C-alpha cells in the first residue's frame, strides 16, 4: 500500500495550515509560532495569566491515489 508522508506544525494543539514534504526547519517552526503568537504569548484575562506557545511537529500519512 503506497503512502505519502507529510509533516505539519501544531502550536498548542492547533494544527497548522501548511504541509511540508520534509521535516520543517527551525526557522519554519519559529515562523509558525510567530504567526499564531505575534507577541510571544497570549494573555488569558479569565485566568489572569499568560499562555506561552508549545510547538510540535506531527507526521501525517496519506494514501497515494491509484492510477
């Protein structure tokens, strides 16, 4: 069964929109964090605390189309 492998960056459990063919570089991961957390954190007014980003790279498998 032929598979395609992709990588995606998740920041605090929120999936990124971009799929990478190879493992993303540190610069690409940092850019994804800056896009979601422009100030470096998000202030949670209900908990009265700052939420800081945690990034993970996830590996995704997809079936290749049969031709």
